[in-house]
């Protein structure tokens, strides 16, 4: 049985994305918005899904998310509670009594997190006490505001120190170019340091790519963050498909991400998804019938990525895909062969495409028009550095002028000057340089190549039940 996973939603973005994530999981597991089971259990027919990793279930067959919601102002949390009355455990919801927010300041968010750290850790401890085989955490947050970045950073530090042997993944949303938060480069650099030092895997999204995708995915021409959050939740639910609809492989966070992270330093991942069907979004455009062959190759198209790629000649280190729907083994094998010819893998990489054939939820409405395949891709590539370099460039532009530093001068991390900025900038630069070094043939000379969890498997094979292709 898969281990339990605790989801921590921090700040406005984290809680808004979390709202759509839990809505998607409820649909896929036949759970109502108040936690009641929509489909009566039949003792003669065991369920094909596993709700335990993400939900607690009481004696009255009522489900409660293994989730913690934190924010410094109440609006986003209240919206979640209004949409899901009596669904979340009220003991796992924390809103600042002042309800004043962090004013888009990483420093204020971090200091709030430090002041309340023991309370947050106690909430986490109690949630862990309700597990039997606790596996790890997933943090949902933004990197550019105040609460998600600052308080989220403090939580990353606290969690990795308190639970060093538990897996910690983040879903981290980067800002768009049109953001009006002038100090967002500071917030982002400071948060990226914590992601680099404290997370085991960080799935990166950026609002530029997400907003561009919404115009292609949704019928409504006036799209907003309500729509972009659906795109993120689709990716999140698909990543966890093999955990919630178990197969013998990829049934835990470590087993999924070990195929993608060759060394601890290279743990920033990008996601792609296509097509966004009615299984995942509301109000999506119609799409053409497709096959697993079409979807697998389309996933490598930049237009289907949830992060902006501004790099020609992308070098792939590792790739993991999940396909859900009417999947033919022959289509998958043909697509793998074609993709390996097209993609530019690092010289030390095994050029593997790890492919999992997931299961469509039996609780979703029946397919009406045609059978289809949806696909998710997670990839570890050199292209992520374009986003990081852009962030560094914006940081350097304002930091070199000493602009807007007064916002941080009272923060506990800045009592002795601005070393926290320069050190964080150096950490991010080291990440960029590590990804550049990984393009070279001798990158893994000092790594034990026999560790299959680190470098993957060269073969492509289908298991006896047709569930997993690697």
C-alpha cells in the first residue's frame, strides 16, 4: 500500500491551486464536497482506487483531506471552505489573527513563519500521527508574493530539518512578466534558495506559459487565474495517478521522482500536459480524437508546457510520462522510438523515456464523443535555466541600485546587512551552473552509475498487465 502524503497549501496561490486539486481528486474518487462517499461501497466489489494516500476515512465512510492550509489573510482560505463545507479538518487551518497579509514581502512572510513555526510543526505532527506509513509532503505555493514565498520558505527549512528522511516535493508557481509586485525578483531569489537547499523535487510552473495555454484550452476568451489553477491541478492529479490507482511501479513519490532526479542538485522539473479534456478542466475546447502515439510526441511540443521555454537545443536528462485512456502498447513503443530520435539527451543519460500507463477513474462521467488519451510529462532539462537566468537578471537590475531594500530592513534575516540576498543569489547561480555542467559527457563521473534509481533503465518493456512501460 502506498504511503500517506500530506499536502501543505501556503498563501493565496497555494490555497487557490489546492482548491482545484482537491476538487479534482474528489471527482476521481467519487467523493462529495462535504466528504461523503457518492458511491456506496459494495463489500463484494473492492475499489480499484486507493484513497488512503490523500484522504483519511472515518467509521461513517466520510473522507477528510490530509491537508494543511496556511495564509496570512482569510479570503483564499474562506473561498476553499465555502466551496467544501465541513470537508477540511478545522484543526489544520491557520489564518493570521491580524488578517493583514504579508504585503507581498518575503521578509514579512518569513518572519511570520518563524514566529508561528512550532504551531505549524505541531499541526504537521498531529497529521502524521493519523498515518500508518507516512511518506512525505507536497507544498503548493508561489515564489513571488509574500506568504507563499516567505512563509513557504520558512516551512521548507523547518520541514526538511524536522523530517529529513521524508520526501518533500513542491509545486512552485513563478510570476508572469506583467506582475506589478516590484520586489518579486527579491522574493523569488530568496525562495529559490530554499527550494534548492530544502526540497527533493520542485515542479516549476510560470504564469506566462499558463496564461498562454488558457487561450488554447478554454472556450471562454476572458481567462484568469481560475483557469490557470485548473491546469496546475490537472498536472498534480496526473502525477499522483499511479499512487491513487496503484500499479506495481511508480506507486510512491520517491519511485516517481527517482526516475527524474539524477543528482540532488538537479531537482527542478518542468511539466507538460495534453489534451486538457473535460476530465480535468471545466469549459475546455473540443479536441480531435488522438492516440497514445500522438499524445506522447505532442507532450514535447513547447506549446504544451506549463513553463516557458526560451532555450534552443534543449538537453534532456530524464523524462517521465503518464498516459490515461485508450492506450495501445504498439503506439507507445513507436512514440518512444520516435522521441528518442528527436530529443537531445545528455551524453551520460540513458535516453530513457519512463512511461506509465495510468487508469482513468471509474467515477468520472463516461466518455461521450470518442475514446481518447491524455498525457502528462515531467522532464528534467537544461531549458529550466532560462527561467532562472531571467530571474537573476531582474534581481541584479534592482539590487545593484539598492532599490526597494527598505521593505526588508526590519526582517530577522537582514539585521546584519544584505548577505542573505548575495548568498541566495549565489545559490541560484550555482543551480544554473550545475545544469550547464550536466550537459557535459563526464558529469556523472563521480556518481555510482550502478544505482538504477539514479540513472534509470535503458530498456523499454511492458509489464504483464500492460500497466507500465519504461
